[in-house]
């Protein structure tokens, strides 16, 4: 089963993705983690995306699509993929459909974590203090939220029209959100 964990920055996608990996053996594909790893390793790609990431904007579709393409080819015969932070544009979503199709696969469900903006800013402020992430300054975070609203949120009607969207209240505790996701997965598997 291939799932997309969808939602604004700081909605809890990464936390819930890791839980699904532990519980179901899915492979988590987080383009944000891949880009941060490239930066930490000091690769050409890492240098190319650093300023864009720190400013809170989206890196080009071409870059993230290539990262996902490589990962899909690397991981064969896995129980499923959890896409976390990808796709973020309609072009990325269409590319993902094409890539999965070429591996005889598809997206089975999109779990949308619904969290209001005020709560997101509160979470981001806590996380920035804890992790010291350079892209988590308040200003950059507002830009990331802006990018989500202007470029990523249009994926909600895109996936709703395909009957793939499952909405989960992301304001609850981590455990309660996990339980709601599991309930959505059971419905999907039924
Ligand atoms: P994340 O950890 O998913 O919030 O990603 C951190 C940053 O990496 C984002 O603010 C973007 O600059 C970049 N990024 C991650 N995933 C994508 C994507 N699918 N499309 C464009 N940019 C991305």
C-alpha cells in the first residue's frame, strides 16, 4: 500500500510517517530529509538547494522528482511507501503517478493532517528551539506556510476528485492522531 502523508509544515507528518514505518514496515520517503542529508553531506545538490530551503520556498519540481525516482528504483519489493512532504505541487503529483505507474504501482490513499495555522506556529516555535533548524525561523516558517497555501493546498481538491483523500484531525495528541490514521488505513485495506 502506498500512502501520502499530507499537510502543512509542522503538522506532524514526519512523526506519523516514522510510526507507520515501525508498525507496518513501510519505507518513508521524505524529500525534506533527503535534501537536508544532501546539505549535511556537502554535495553539489545540497549547495544548490541551501538558500532556497532557508528562505522557506520550494525547491524545483525537477530536483525532488529526481530524488523520488531514484528511491523508487532503489527500494523494490517493500510493503509500501509513505510519501512525506512530497508531492507539494500538482506537477509533482502528476510525476508521482507516472513514476508509480512505471513500477506497476499507484497511490492508495492520501492522509491529510488538518491543523490550524495558530497551532502550527506554536509547534514551529517549540521545534525551532529544540532542533535549532536554520529553516525554522519564524519568518521562514511563515514563508513555508505561504508556499503551502499557494502551491501545495491545491492538491486537496486534486486528490479529493480522485477519491483518495482521508482527513484526520491533526490537533489531537500524537497517539490519538496515530489511532485515527490506523482507522483510515483499515478502511483503505477493507
Ligand atoms: P520539509 O522538511 O518537508 O518541510 O522540507 C524542508 C524544505 O525542503 C522545504 O521548505 C522546501 O524548501 C524543501 N522541500 C522538501 N520537499 C519538497 C518538495 N516536495 N518540493 C519542493 N521543495 C521541497
